[in-house]
């Protein structure tokens, strides 16, 4: 495991809870103490999914250098900063030190495997494994092969993530931001527009989503939801009778700018809506609710 920030810690928690030995490397000081303390905060959320995590486990090792961290790895999951030059050099170094059959996986929000693997001798080995935060709870991982990645490598990556209890979805081609981030960005853009225009405040916007789109899309995604919205005629009826009106509405969607005033307003309203509660406390509440939703879906 390379990188022990928010995403790296979450991946580490899941791997340990699934019975794997994990060696991590992170250049930040006091990595082991900080990481084990962060892992302790993830124990309750994993327990909701009947997964046990011991933050003091001997299955977790911290390596002082990258080469030692990846030397005996079956899979290398990297979660470094979104800096292309840094990732390119890092993966060239990993390739030189890791076993020839190790899976090489980069967690990035926008960069492509083809770009990141530019300095590798065999760029086809690198695959994007993009999780949805937090990875230890949310099932999705977008598997995005690079230009030279073989189908056999993709199959191995899918098998690896599936064994962790994840739901891997293989994207058919590389696109900046992948799918999940693009979808949430599009929704957030309109959310910002509606708040900025005074149509609704931050608290009300969140209530609208958690009381409508959120539970609906948890049960059935947008295409299936609209297919069901077409009644017996399904998607064909929906697109024929309601689609034109929806398409007309696209012309009126907002294009807000995150200028200083907008940013300050969003921050102030968010703090007011959360009553000043600590972020860690809010995250625990979110994780408990998220686990309950996932348990309900699993028990359908």
C-alpha cells in the first residue's frame, strides 16, 4: 500500500479486515502511529458489515522505503497525490522493485493509466483502480485499463477486487474523471447553482437528495429508474413521452462559478447545516448509515 491518506487508510482497513497482510509506505512522519490511530476510527463502520479490524494487528507493516514495501507484493495499490510527474516516477520505481507478476493498481480521480505509465518499461501492467470514498465501505471500484493493458490483466484485477467484496466495473475506454466522479460532479454543479441562486439552501438541498434521488438510485440506477418510470412501455415510452421535456430542461441547467463569494456562502451554509459538529463525528454517522443501506441491498 503506497500512501496512507484518507483513501490509502481506507484501503488498508479493508485489506486487513479481509485477512490480508499489508505493507505500507508513506513519506509522512510517524506513519505507523498515525495510521493505526486512523484505522481505529474505521472499526465501527466495518463491524456494521460483519468485518473485524484489529488496528494493532501484526499483519500491518510499515516500510521505510518504497522498494522494501513492494518487494514481495502480490498487488500494489497506490494512493498518492494527483500529480502526474510524481506518479510517473513512482510507478517506474515500483515496476523495477515489485515482482513481475504483481498487480499494479493506481487510485486516481482523474489521471489515466496510459498517462501515468508513461515511464514504465511495460506500461500495460498498470491499471486504474478508482474507488468511491470510503473504499472500505462503498462497493464500487472503477477498473480502467490503459491503452496497452491486456484483457488477461483486467480479468486478474477484477478477480482481486471481487475477492475483497468490492463491485468492480470495467470501463470500456479511458475518460478523464471516469464515471462516478463525472456523475457526482454534474449533480454537484446543479446543486451549487440552485443554492447560489437562492432556490434552496444547503440543508434543504441535502434533504431533497437523501429523500428522493439517493434512496431511489441506491435501489435502481438512473437508467433503470427511468425505465420503470415509463410504466409497461419501459424506457421507450419514457423517452418518447417525457424525454423531450427533460432534454429541454437541460438548456436551463446552471453553470455556476466557484468564486470567492460563492465558496464562502457554501462553506457558511454547510457549517450551519451541520451545527458545527466535528467532521469525524459526521463521518461515523455517515458510515453507519451507509453500512445499513448496503446491508439492506445485500438482503434484498
